[in-house]
């Protein structure tokens, strides 16, 4: 099909007028993607021509295979290059697009009057984001955008079901979104789980912690306060995971970050109250707030985020005095189809990754307690987000994600009322893996409860539909599958998750000036991440390299420093889910941390 760019635009872009396009350009289009809209979405009117859309154009990363090879070498404790992480410049060079791709894409954009001043480029230039009116996007992609509405909700999106590219760009553009992404923002879940005793006031005195030095825990002896069964505090985690006797020494080199979305941010006053109660020696400490794309940070107490508070209080509290960073990434604007203001309706993970990858020194451990059903993220997009996580790993960053709070899918065991159906016209029953927990370069953290620990029923786990099983998992996962009752679940048994676990229930946090009890793998991820930060402290204080991408070490040798969880199952999708068992399982992974044991197993790098 032929398409001629003609007198397109007399619009303003970024409040500045832009040049008129060339009118001699004629492109042969090739269909790039055509999808059936997911269930529930209904097409309304044509999209307003002058509505501004942020288009994120992914250029192929020229040498990602090489990056992956480096990543596995520097993360494999038996490889001579273990710990020799790459610099930002080295990683950027490996994922930079080919010059020809850059030139051809620039030339194509120039034919619509767009120049360098209109581009937002990622640090490696493998993404370029532009802001254009729908009328221009439609001509660039030879498509029609519509306003879509989800069921009886107020969720509206401007999307298309197919897009094309000039055929000479076929090998030079990997994907463009938002085009066919129909993920609902509500699908990106903060993975917290409210306990029944939410808001129950518990007298503060009961929880006042001793400083970590006077816990007096002897190595190998489990002394966990009986109250930890009902209320989990910093002190409980110090006792259970045996970090209480450790005094960090490498704070000038170490760091831990948490990543927030969905208008969540950490409330400083709540954090102080929490420290006063559970970590008095941290009372004067601060953290660095980083807003990505104007992510919010309204310190008004009644706007404090429950998830962000949980993450900060436990990640920062347990790893204190490790320097702490809190990100808040915007990216879920209230959508009003009648308003023509610029809106960014991209997936915020990619925006956050662009940001953090553009910095020389990202935090060495980063915990994120958000996820969504893998099937709501287009596969090519999920792969690029996962590739961004690999880039962080290659640079020596440990990236942890909560594994989800709905067992193998929706948390519903009753076969007659489950909701795990494929999001397409096949409408078949399927387990629903969580993304980014399913990304092989992330460390996914599942949940436990009670003392002694057993798997918590909601712990997200299973197998990716997109990512193949990485080699580091081969042995552990085959061992599990060999013992699975014959023919019980059909599937491809690809990349398996979670990798590890930590307590995920009855955490006592402060939120909007009050104590409350909260749980979820949202609690597990920052708890595990804090232990990783302390392990990094051990390494850094000996002038060694930080752990970086954890999984190859965890599956090779680190697992013997974990408490194997062998009881519990994670129902969902009309089934009882998987069982916890000896060794790795798709509910608690390799198990929960024992800091004292893990530090003795640290790779000798
Ligand atoms: C916090 O700062 C106050 C005021 O400077 C000081 O009196 C107090 O000892 C500090 N507390 C800790 C635990 O460092
Ligand atoms: C922050 O919260 C206060 C009080 O609710 C409100 O007045 C103010 O508009 C908020 N600021 C932002 C930027 O949302
Ligand atoms: C998908 O299948 C389930 C179970 O047969 C049914 O309840 C549901 O209505 C179907 N949904 C669609 C959109 O066809
Ligand atoms: C913790 O609670 C669980 C479940 O209620 C119970 O089985 C276990 O014995 C309790 N542990 C202790 C140490 O009280
Ligand atoms: C889980 O264990 C139960 C009880 O032993 C067994 O009936 C079931 O088949 C097991 N399920 C899986 C997925 O292993």
C-alpha cells in the first residue's frame, strides 16, 4: 500500500511550532502488528486528531547477545570474570542501535518535521520518544487510532489494533508503543495484601526495638520473639534472618533503592515514626527522593502511599545505615478523552529504566513491589523491559521484584469461579504468570508466613509464557518437575519464578500517622533486598565487588544459605496451585535468607 505524506500539520508540539513536513516522501508500508483487542475493550469514536501521544520507538539493540554473555560471565561465581561488572559506557555501547538504524529512523522522523530537539533519547539511544498529535502518528504508522473503553468502567485508552512501518525500516525499528498495548493501569498492581487487622491499634511500647547491637543472637541459634508470629517488625526480621549481629561498615560505597509507581511516594513523617518505634538508631537518617517524569512527592500526611511506606520502612529500616534512595515514577494519568493535553500513557517500567540506566551509579540493590499479568504486556515490549533489567545486572545492580499476590494467577481455587482466561479470542484457561517477576534477569521474591515459616497461600509463582528457562535454573526446576505428579498441569514450564522468598504477612508499618498490619510479596521483596544490601556491605567492606545479578550465584551455591520452605501451596485459576517442597518450588523458590550462612557462601571475587 502506498501512502503519501501531504500537508499534515499546523500543530504545536511541546508548545512550539514545528516545521512542515517534506511532501515528497512516499512510503511502502508493511504491516508490523495486528491484534485482536483483549476481552472487555470496546471501540468508541475515532481518536481526536490533535490529541498528543508520546510514542516510544524501540530501535534494535545491536549486540544484546554479547551483553547477555558478559552478564552471565560476571555473575557466575565459578567464572574467572565473576564480579567484573561493566561500566555504563560499556553497557551502552553493547545495546546501542546500529548507526544505520539511527540514521534511517531520524530520516523518517525528519520527513514529519521532527528533529533532534523533539526527541527524548535513552542513554544508549536504543529508545527514542516523541510527542506527536494523533493525526501525525496515524500517518507515520498508516493506522487509525480510536478511543477504547473497558467494560462498564471509566478506563479509556487511545489505541489501535494494528500498525505498519515503511518497509525500509523493517529491521531498524523493533516496536512502537503505545499502539497495541491494552494493559489497564489497574492491572499493574502494587502487590500488597491487607490483613484483617488493618488499622488495629497496637500499643507502641510493645514494639520498641533494641538497637541491632544488643540483640545478642548467637550464630546458628534461632531466637525469634514469639510476638513475631502475629506482628512482624524490623527486630523480627533481624532475628529470623540473622542480620541482627551485623554492623554495616561500607555505607560510603553501598546503596539500596525502592521504586514506586501509581502516584505512590514515601512519607517522611511516617518513616520517622516507624524508626522511633522499630529502629531508633536510624531516627536522624534521611533518604534521597528521585522523581522520574514528575512522579509525585506530596508530603501531606493524608496522601502517603501504603506501598511506598511499606517498602521504605522495611528496606531502609533493615539495611540501615545503608544510603537509601526512593524513586517515584509517574505514568498513569487520569485519561479524559475530551482533553487534548499531552499524556504519557506508556508503561512506566520502561520510563524508569531509561532514567536509572542514564546514571553512572544506580543503587546497588533495587526492590520493586509491582507487577502485572504477563499477558497484558505485549511480548516484544516485555522483552525490552527485561533487557533493561539485564543491563542493570551487567553493571552490578541486584534487581528484585515481588512475585505477585494471587498464587498461580487469580488466587481463586474454585474451578467454577476462577478468572484465568487468555486475553484474546481463544479465551482458554491458563495460569497467569507475573511480569516482571518472570524476567530471567530479575530476582523474584515470593512470600511466607508464620514462625516457623511456611509458604503463604497468595505467593505468586509459576512459569513464564514468554521467557525460556535460563540455564542457571535448569537443575533446580527439572528436579521439581520430575517430582510433579504425572500430567497434572499442562504447560511449557519455561522460566520459573519466584527465585527466593521472605516473610510476607502481618508487617507492622506506619501509614498516615497510624500503625497498621500489612502483607503481600510487596513486603517480602524489600525484606529480601535489605538482606542483599547487607551482604553487599560485607563484600564492599572487604574491597570486593557487589553481588549484582543474584540468580546464577543463588542457584549454584547461595541456596544452601537459604531456609528451604517445604510446606504450603498457592491456589489459583481453579486449582490448588503448586506445592512447596524440598529444594526449589514455584511458591517460595529456593527459600528465605539466613544472613549468617549466606555471608559465608559469598563468592570469592
Ligand atoms: C538525633 O539527633 C538529635 C539532635 O541532634 C540527637 O540529640 C540524637 O542523639 C540523635 N539520635 C541518634 C540516634 O543519632
Ligand atoms: C498536596 O496535598 C495538599 C493537601 O491535600 C493539596 O492541597 C495539594 O494540592 C497537594 N499537592 C499536589 C501537588 O498534589
Ligand atoms: C471465557 O470462557 C469462560 C468459561 O467458559 C466464560 O465464563 C467467559 O464468559 C468467556 N469469556 C468470553 C469473553 O468469551
Ligand atoms: C505461629 O502461628 C502458627 C499458625 O497460627 C502456629 O502453627 C505456630 O505454632 C505459631 N508459632 C509459634 C512460635 O507460636
Ligand atoms: C500437592 O500435594 C498434594 C498432597 O500431597 C497432592 O495431592 C497434589 O497432587 C500435589 N500437587 C502438585 C502440583 O504437586
